[in-house]
């Protein structure tokens, strides 16, 4: 009996495999969080090293926008062709490689080098995160419980830890280059340990389903053709609504990631170390919201959570923009972080269950959402240069008003998936 009990059952093996897969994906989401916070918390030091104005800093950050958009536009087709695993690896390498490049830009006082580092970071982040969201949405179905909020929670946990390290480095006047090189070394270790447990073919098999034009000859039986009259994912009005919500929530989150330390330093008079500390408050609020998100979603539903999230984000950004008080600004960041914590992952979960071809839907919504990274940094930088960064915060406030109007539309049940009945 003891020997029989020692033999692993298929259920045990499956549980162990899912656990390793889940932990690896959590680690891979943690990595971009700690890297982005590491350079965001050093933006006051980087700005001073580059001797850049607010508008010039916006152009430097535009490198992140360019890289992000190139990455996400390429990621969907690449995942469909090769699967999520190699694209996750490629994106993670880009994130790691960007750290010393950004550091060299600051060390050499070269804006072009700093912007190039952000292009590489954006390429890695955009490419890898779309693929990781596809993998996460697939894993969520196997776990049969909310997983994407906790997955994005590990990104936020990474930003908290990265922000704390950045605060200490800023206070100690630690060299930016050495700081970012050390973060890059950490990234190499995390990637080496985590990538072994990411399965091959996840996005490839899902994105090809029901689309014989994308099948590889000789790969097996031809999938059933998509039923006549089934619209492509880009023509689904519900998916467009979800994409617009992601756009608004991503802009609110991205505004903090790009500009929050400088808003606190230039707009509210904090010194650089305290400005980075306020960003750490935002990151901590994001982390708390995402780790609590699973239970909140199960109780209140996605549409209600998205509406309340947008309301919190709107209030937080509004207080930080319109009230000239350091205490109010620091407190407002809590609302801002809690409000934006669940928007992106919840909308991705909604996209994945909104109809046929879930991997394509997640990739499409991620692409729409990342438009925020293309428009946000230069627009906010130009407005901030002329009227101040606090005034520039009115832009994400206005977009969140649109989210407040759209979120209730998701209370309607999605249409049944047409491929369940091929005749």
C-alpha cells in the first residue's frame, strides 16, 4: 500500500505542473515591475543628469511609447505563430537589457542613449506582457478561479520593492548606472529560473483555433472553419468597449508610472526622495488592490468593479491635480493606486470570456490598451511644459470619465460563442 500511495497520480502531476507554471508566471510578471520602478524612481536624478526640460523629458519617455507600440503590434502575430513561451523570453530579455542602457544614458548625460534604453524597455515590455497575458488568461481557465488580478499584483509588488530600492538609492545619491546594472543582473537570475516552467504552444494553439488560414500544414487535423457570419474580434462592439476601458485605465496607470515622482517634485514641492516615496505609496496601493481583487470580483462582478475602479482613479487624480497640498496629494495617490489596480487585469479577463478566439481577444485588447503608452508620455510632457504637470493630469481624468460611462455596458451578458454550433 505504501508503495502504491507513493506513486504520483495524474491529478497530482497536473496540480504540480500548474503550480510550477503559476509561480513561474508570477515571477516573470514581478520582473518588469521591479525594473520599471527602478528607473521611474530615479527619473528626477535622470532628468537632472540629462539637464532636460519637462517637454524634453516627455520626448525621452516617448522612446518607451515607440518601443511599447512596436512590441505589442508584433506580439499578437508572433504569439499566434510561435506560441507565448518564446515571445515571453524575448520580451524579458529586452526588459533586462534596457537597464544598463538607461543607466549609461544618465551616466553619459546623453538623452538619445536614455531614450534608446526606453525603446528597448518598451519593446521588451510590450512584446512580453501581451504574451504573458495570453498565458495568464489560459492558466486562469485551468485554475477555474480569478488569477489575472493576482498575476498583475505581482507586477505591482515588483514596483513596490523597486520603488523602495529606488528611494534608498536616491537618498544615498547612489549612481544610477550601478543601480540599474544590479537590477539587470537580478533579472537574468529570475528569467533563468522561471522560463523552464512556461509551457510551449499556449497562444499558438489557441489563436489558431477555428482559423484554418493560420494552421501549419502537417500539424494535425484541420480545425473546423469559423462559422459563416461570425465577425472577427476587431468587429465585436463588446470587445471595442472593453478595449476603450483598458485604454483609459492603462493611461491612468501609465501616467503614474511615467510622471508621478516628477508631479510630486515639480508640482507639489517634494524633494526627490520624498517624491519617489509617494510613488511607492501608489505602487503599494496597486499591489493591495490586485491581491484583494479575486475576492472582490467574485462578490461584485467585473462591470461593477471596473466602474468603482474608474471612480476611485478619477477622484485620486483629481485631488492630486487640483488641490495644492502635499498631504492631500500623498493621500490622493492611495485612491489613484487602488482605482487603477484592477482596471487592466479585470478588463483582460472580460476580453478572454467575451466570445470565440480568446487568445486573439486578449491580444487585441492589450494592443488597444497600450495605445495609452504611445499617446500619454509626449502629450502629458507637452501640456506639462506649458501649463504644469498638475494641469496635465486633467487628461487622464477626462479619459476616466469615458470609462465611467462605458463600464455599466458590460453588465449585459455577452452573446453566445457561435463556434459551439457549427451548423
